[in-house]
C-alpha cells in the first residue's frame, strides 16, 4: 500500500470549519487527531490480523520534517521502519513480500495509545 500524503481533512470544508470554529487550536485539537486516526484506519485495511503481512510506503516528507510526524508513526502498530531513497522502495518491498526479508531498520513504530491523540 502506498500512501502519498498524510490524510489531513481539508480546512476549508464546511464541516471541518464548523467543528474547528470554537477550538483554541483547531489544528492540534481537531485536524491532527482526525488525520492520525485516518492513517491508522488506512493501515488497518492492509493488516487485519497478526498473521497478515504487507508493506506500507509512506511518502509524505512531513513525517520527518514536522514535529507532529512522530504522532502519526506512533499511531501505527509495531513494525520495522526504514527510510530510503524512492528508487530503492520497489526492491525493498519486493524482497519483503516475496521472501520476508526485512530492510535495515531505522526504528520501530510504537504501540498506539489514546494518549497520543490528546493535545500537549
């Protein structure tokens, strides 16, 4: 599964605007938590049980360049993570899917907690 950008709701959407109106920090209190939940739901479409195996490629650079990126990664079930150049992704995914070869990891996503969705 390839996710090209983080699933933020559109801030100009009338429903998003109405829900954000009375919040002190609409991004932190509403938009960010909704996007994190959407990413977790998208990941859940691929991995439904402990015996399932699949690869998720997250292409949005904001995961590494923005402070909130860690919140997205924490929302995912525990899994090896790697950061690599785009041209290496197909071979890395192919090796994992066809032979179970794990990439050289740069870390592992952490167990999700509802506390991750609470504003700091």
